[in-house]
C-alpha cells in the first residue's frame, strides 16, 4: 500500500496571538446631540447613581428600559434608566437572551 503525502496548501497561517476583533463601534444615535442633551438633563436631575444597585463613583450608562430593538422610545426620559457597568451588562444580556428565546 502506498503512503500518501500531505500537500502544502500554500495558505498563510493565522497567528491568533496577534489577530484581534475590530473594536466595537457605538451606534451613531448614542453620539447624537439629542441623546447627549437628554443624558445631560437626566444626569443633572437624577445624579450619577446606578438606579438598580445604588452604586456611585463609577461610569454610569444611560440604558433604554425597553430596548430600541424591542420598540422602545429613543428620546423618552421615562424609557431611560441610569445603570453602572455591571448592571447595564447584566440587563442587556437578559434582554438579548429574551429576544433569542422569542425567535425560537
């Protein structure tokens, strides 16, 4: 029985230690004048405190209670809550999981 030899593909090998995902880009809406003005007003009224856990002295995110992907109002202050990074990440992950479950 004859031995088979491997043929060199000629393709470059991807070095995964230097290959990185491109940086995440914010939706253009979140850098708009309207959103920044709304956030400025909300931060002045409510303070820089997480409305879920009460944490302060950290970065605070303006989070849509009903996400835009789910039909939430973009510039309605009643649809915006202030969350710390941990609470924002957890809330966003839950909303994403709920959307995925609905699609099944």
